[in-house]
C-alpha cells in the first residue's frame, strides 16, 4: 500500500535478489555486528570494497529525494573523503568525522563514493 518507498520495495528487492547465506561458525555465542549503517532509508549502501589500508563505500539515493544521511561504521577510521567512480580522492572531498559518523548530502538518485582511510 502507498508509494514504493512506504512499501519498502528496495530492501525487499535486495533480500530477494541477494539472500543471506548461512556460514557455519564456532559454537561460541557472539554479539551481532555490522560494519556499516546508514541513517536514511532513502540511501542504499551498495558496496564496500576493501583496499590497502582503506575501504571504499558506494552509496546512492534511491527514493528520488534530497536527503542528508549519516554513514556510521565500527571500523577504525582516521580520515574520510569523497572520491570519483574510479576511486581517486577528490581534492574538495574531505569529510569531517563527527560523533554521528560521516555526513553525506544526496540529491535525487545521486551516487557517492566515500574513501575511508583506516588507522593501523
């Protein structure tokens, strides 16, 4: 019912097309853990690619809206910057690390690539 945003079409499509796979692990109980979270349902974290001493995270705005979203991570990030689709850092793309994470501004259907340099 309602719009595709209200109905949650995008997360349901991801769940259908990319189902979770169960992997056997040791029997010890461990807490749930996620490397990343995004504060807005309009923003989809499409991929996170591991690089030497860094991670590139690609996100896009999927609802056709203008939105500010916070990218949060449990990884030890020392620097964040926007980069182009070839993963080259943008000279103007430095992003401050804040308590809520990294603040990202999206226009409708915009794709952003964020380079997260990790502490060693």
